[in-house]
C-alpha cells in the first residue's frame, strides 16, 4: 500500500513524548492503518513504524495499529523556517485577539466595563494602591489612567485619597461596590477564557504552553 499523507488530521500522543536522537516514543497511538501512514505536524513530515503484531480491527471495521515509534522525516533539531516562525507568531496573536473579543463582549454586556477598566480594577488590591504603582501595572499612560480612574470614581467604584506622609501622592482604593463588581467581573473573565481558549485544549497542552510562556518570560507564570 502506498503511504498517504494526511493534511486534515493531526494525531497527538496521549502522554508526553520523549526524545532520543531522532526517535519519539509515542506511547501506543491508535491510528487507522487505511488512513494514516504519514503524519503532518508543525511542518514536519513523520513516518510511522507500527509495532509488530499490533494490528487489529475496531468496532466499525476500520483496521488500526498501535504505533510504538515515530521517526521524524527531517533532521532532528532542524531549525524552523522564518516563514513558519512568523506563522506561529501570527497564529498566537489571532488567538489572543479572538479571546480578548469574547472577554470584552462579556464584560461590557454583564458589567458595563471596558477591558481597560477591568484591567485597572483587577489590579487594585483590597488594601488600595498608589497611583504611580497602578500605572506600572496597567498598559496605559499616566494621563490615560487618570482619566479612566476619574470615570470609575464617578461610578462609585473607586476613591482617591491622599497618601499618608506624601501630600503629592495619591492612593486608589476600591469602594464596597467596586470590590463586589471586581469579584463578579473576575468570574466572568475566567469563564470567557475557559470557553474561548482553555477548554479547547487538553491538560497536557495547557501544561506545555505554561512551560513555554514561563521560559519566554524568564520565570514561572503567576497562577
């Protein structure tokens, strides 16, 4: 039978793979023999070598095999092309934009908050925070943050008070209404993240992304 290439289906191992030279221990993938001999993942062409005597028949009559090893069809450790690197980056940005769109819609519809307003509120601890420190925590200029805090103060969600010991400094505190809104909005934010992103991934995929982003940020991502 001539090997066929599948461009529409990517098969992943159910457990974390380990690398030894050019070999990957795939821990018994179950793959229909009639459909998949060559796999495509991450731009690499993979050739499977079934374990001897592992061919069987599924309930629907489709033959399958338990694949013990996967051999990478390109040199192990070969660098990704610039085009592939840019495609990965663009994909990440598109996912980020799609998830933010879901969060933004939910926050606006359920709580009347913009993303920037939620970002500012969620970064104000229960004990309050200095305005300058809050500026460092959000992605806004000092003048833009000042106008945003003005709007939140008009809504009764925060108050500004003079910092003790420094007449020029200002602290930002949440009101009781503001604390209640933050708790509810945080749950809305988490639900949108789960629905639009996390629940579409396996636990293993989430753990892998956590490790990757922790490395890129130079330390563990805060949980």
